[in-house]
């Protein structure tokens, strides 16, 4: 016998160009589950219909399943065979058949958290992208859509609640067991199937749709958690109303359920009528959740709800089209959150995330277009590029079309493809027709990877000024040569001399590699406000004097552009300092002071604007990243700003914090600004700061203030640090989501012993590799801590590689997500680069490595 689990993964590459429509469709599926945590029996009945003209075998994918018997039209059938883990049924020249297969699965030993698994004694499913094949044999591809009938039977005491997609149409009891029959009237792909069984309590509410239908809403959680579901429920109702108002899309079932589970690989999943969520995106109350957590709940609830149209009613033809549903749905949730709060602050946050997660991906060995050409393991392609760059591509189309024509385009898209498995090309075509625009060249955004760079220079002819724009798209793996992209660029220009001359907000459509834009008449060089609102996801290279940036930071009429100007000023100063040149700290201090003066009117915006760029983003601007110099210079600038504006920072903290129950933008902004003020003061190293921070920590009425104070203390070595960490641990040791924060703040610490601290925390009794949130809170936070992860002796690299090796056999998806930081070796000095490659090689030398980790590590090594 060969032990399949230790056979090295043979990388099989799937190509987009190889797509062929399914030979068999499955209009109806009946599933019968005999539920047990240790063992669950699944009986599947598939009504299959041949779509291929000629006879073709029925290919049913399986993963870890065995088929004892196959029945066709009620009789035992012998014309089948296994092909690896797949089941191939030869149906001769039949054009339709009823195919039945029984399988037995073991939820309790499913540590991958794909398919049917156990979490806290309850059973739940995760099927996207290819988890359904771990439950029963099935084509398990998104272009096979079926109506599902799901029957489940289980012990009443263990599984008092039985849920699946659609509506519960029948239920009954039999001895200690009970059963329920659920029917989903909407045909759906297998990745949207869901089942949940367990001891859950519900927060119930209802929503009346625009056509007057009453929808019952339920958020299901473990006993004791129900009081923390109010914010998620509000977000759900707000999302339902928003999608009606903004896109004209109504919910289409009488029931919408959400279940929160503690063990979940991702954030949440949009299963039809039965969303399954990571608890961290459902549970929130002021004592345990920060403002960032609250916003996360709101955004993720909205995101999964919006998938009901962008993903479920119109789904994806194949997984290469993933951005069709994810990019579009991120765009939708971003706009929803903007409408619920402050649009400029939301835009700042989204652009910051794009630059932190997507730009590095696009500049490294794992770069891929938003519609990839090939993959080995689809789970590796739920990336910042598919999601966040994908959202930017939709946003650019919305900008090019304007709101009315964009709405015409989305109406056409939803109406034309309702009930279908569509492609990115279908979306673009609907935009072209609905918006009456030619997007021919724009399609390159779907084909070419890499972040375009715009080099700008101002040209002068007497008093006539113009802007010269040169566009390049860098080479990426497999794509050495690129053509220029079409993009909307919003710009404006202002006279700095008080004459009032301006070029008002203008939308320019770039198409060429070189383009000249007239700016108008200015007596002297105007201040240029460019890529306003981040209208295109590009890097802009434009030499500007500190005075010009400071002027824009103070006067630009676009808040996003004001933010950008101040960030650029800080960045120029920090990059110069980290590269051994002298930066102009005084210009930064003056500009921060100027911005801070507006804090009372808009604290949320000011808190974002005065924050120094992250260490990683500073590194991204350097030819070779020097993590130690970056940390040193960033802390030095922070200390200089802290000291110069000490009175102002102390004044921010002297006022009372807004009550933690106040979730208005202004209150959230006020708390954020207090956190920023505390961090600036802490950087000065003044003696009273640990006491001040400890006072805030102890007196806080909510988690935002408490966590901000704890994180600040965690950077230092005061007695207050140890004391606060201990208090926090004792108070929250039984609340897993809050305990995650305890691990996280320590892994984020700027102390020089953080690698050792993380190593020790991995041995803490509360640490476990079985829970992805816990893994992310320790190791995910650590690998984002640039100077710690890149510690010169390579201990940080070793720590992450050890984790990948230990986690891969249990949870390959989560293990593979830890690899990308090791793949950025080209960006660091030779010594660090060699150590990073050595760790990737060590991972690849492990026997029995998963396909997930194999793909990420080998691509990262190739560079
Ligand atoms: N469809 C995904 C969830 C998913 C992704 C399941 C990959 C399985 C594999 C869901 O809609 C999603 O995108 N969730 C995000 C959160 C969202 C707000 C971007 C997530 O889970 O991170
Ligand atoms: Zn999604």
C-alpha cells in the first residue's frame, strides 16, 4: 500500500485557456446527512443531465472520500472507477440519470476546516472553493448549478438546531433524534452549499424589502454570546436597505441566517441564505471590541450580504473569474462603509490597505493579474490582488462612466446574467453597453500584473503650464513586456501665490505611454493635486519641494489629497533619513501642527493624516530595505514630533474620551486621535508616559482606548507594561477574541526582544495551532512587524518557517498564507535574502508538503 498522505505533491497547473463547459449538469441534488461529530453519513442523489453532444463519462470530484457503492436509477451500478481521489461513472449513452453515492466523513478529525468540520462541538461547513468534494462526490465546479434539498438527522441534545440553505420545509422527531428538511429554490453552485448543526441561540429580527416582503433574519451564536450580536444585526439591515437603494437589488428568500463559528480559515462566507462567519466579524460590544473591530463587523456583514447578488444570483464560470465576485463585492462593501461613516477616511483606510498588502504582492514573486492565467491551488488566489486591486478596477470603471451610466451597466449585468455563471468579460461588456463606452484598452487591467508607475513633470511655456505624464508597467513573473493601461486620473492645480488661479477638479483619461495635459495659466509653478481620491491604483513619481507638499496638506480642497500630501512629505523625510541623508523634520512638524489644528472639526480625518507611514511602506520606497534604519528613523521622527507638539498631544489626552458606546464617526475619530497622541508622547520617552498610559488603560470604558494604551505600553519596558498585560490576561482569558489581542499586541511590539517573546508565547498554554485566529494573532502580527521579522540573525525567518512546517499537515490553507513575507527576499540585503531563501528551501524539503504550501514556497523562491 502506498501512503498517499506522504506522497510529495506533484504540482499540476490549471490553465484558464483550458476551460471547457461541463459535460453534465445536475439540475437537482438531494442530500441526506446522518449527523455525528465523530462520523457523519452522507447519501447524495444527483439528477444528472448530459449537455455534451456525445456520450461522456460523469466526473465526480472527491477529496478524502471512498465510494462503497454507486446506484443509477435505483439499481446498483458497476461501471465506475476511481481516478486518484475522483469518481468516474460511465453512463453509456444515457442523456439523463439519477446517480446515488453514499460517503462517510469524520468531522472531528477535519483540521483543514474545509468541508464538514466540528468547531466547539457544533458541525459546520466551508465549501468555497473546493470543499464540497470533501463531503460528497460532485463535479464541484461553479458552473454546475443545482437546486438542493437537504435532509439532516441528529441527536436532539447535541444538535438542537439544524440549518441549511433556503427554507426549512419539514421537521420531525424520532426517539433521541430529530430531523429537518431544507429546500433552497435558487439553483446554486456547490461552493455555496452550507449546513450547520449544534447548540445555538439566535438573535431574531426582520426586514421588509422594497417590494414589501417580510424577511426573517437570524444571527446564531453560542449561548452567552447573543448580547454581542446587535451591531452585526444593524449592519445586516443597513446592508439590505443600501443594496436596494444604490443597486436596486432586493433579497430573494424569506429567511436570512448567519452563524458565527470560532474556528474558521477566513473572515466569512456567503453561502446562500446561510452565511457562516468567523466570530470575530459578528461579536462586538464596547468592552471587548475596538472601533476597528466594529467597522470590521459592519464591512464583512455587508460584504457577504452583497454577494447574494454579486456572486450568488450571478456567480463565476470558473475560479479564474474570482475577481468578478470578490473585486466587485469589495467595491460594494467599501462604498457601503463610506456611506455609513466618513467617505474620505474610508478611502484613506482602503488605499492604505492596498499599499500595504497589494502593492508588495504586485511587485514580488507572487504577482498575478486580477484574472490569473494559471494556478496550482485555488485557495492561494484569494489575494489582495483579486480582492483589493479587483475593487480598484471596478472603481475605475465607475469613475469613467459616472454614477448614472455605471448603474445602467450594473443593472444590465445583473439582469442579463441572473442565474448564470458569468465571466469578467461579461461584466466589462455590460459596462460598455450600459455605459456606452469603449473599454477595449481597459481590459489590460485584467491581463497585466504589476502596479503602473506614472512619472510626472511640469512643463512651462510662458504662463502656460502643462503636465507631462509617462506611464510604465513593470515586468512581473511571466510578463516581461507591458502595454500602457487606460485609467482615469483626477487632478487639480492651485496657485500658491494667493492669486487664486486654479484648475478645478478635472478627470483625465490616460491611454498612452506618454501624454501631455494642459493645466492653464499660472504666474508661477502651481501646486499640483494629482490622483485625487486615488482615482487610479498607481504609483506616482513626482518631485515636489517640501513647501509645495506642506501647502497642499493645508489647502487642497480634496481631503484625500491633503492626506496624501502630508504622507508624501513624511515619507520623503523618512526615506532620506533611512538612506543616510538628512530629512527635513521641521517641515513635517509644521505640517502636522497645521493639520492638528483642525482636529476639533474632523478628528477622524486628522488622526489618519498625522499618522506616520508604516515601516513597511517606507521600505517599499527604498532600493534595498534597511529595516533597522527605518525603525530608528521612524522612531526618531515620532519622538521629534512628539516633543515639538507635546502641549498639543497632552491637550488631546486631557479632554474626556467619547463614551465607548458612541460609535459616530466623530467619536471613533476622537478615540483614534487619542491613541495617536499617546503614541507620539510615548516616543519621547518622558518618564510620566507609562503612568499616563496605565491610567488610560485602567480607566478606559471600552476596548478601543484599552487596547491602544496596552499596545503603547507593550512597546516599552516599564513595570506598568507587565502589570497591564497581566490584568488584561486575567480579565479576558476566557474570551478567545480578546485573548487574541493579548497575543497580538505583544507580537506587534517594537522592543528588540520580540522574536524571543513570540517564541515564548507560542509555548503559552493558551496558544494553539488548531485555531486560525490564534495563529494569525501571534504569527500574522509578528510577520507584519518589519524590524522584528527581519531581525539580522534570521531568527524571525526561522520562526515563520517552523510554523509553516508544523501547521501544514493540519491546515495547509492557513500555513500557505504565512509564506509571502519570506518571498520578498529580493528587496533586502544579500545576507537577509540568503537566509530567507534558505528557509523557503527548508520548507520545500519537507516530505508530504501540501499543494498549497508547495505552490507558494516554490514561486516565492523562484522570484
Ligand atoms: N467568499 C469569501 C470567503 C472565502 C474565501 C471562502 C476563500 C473560502 C475561500 C468571502 O466572501 C470573503 O471574501 N471574505 C473575506 C472578507 C471580505 C470582507 C473581504 C474574508 O473572509 O477575508
Ligand atoms: Zn467575498
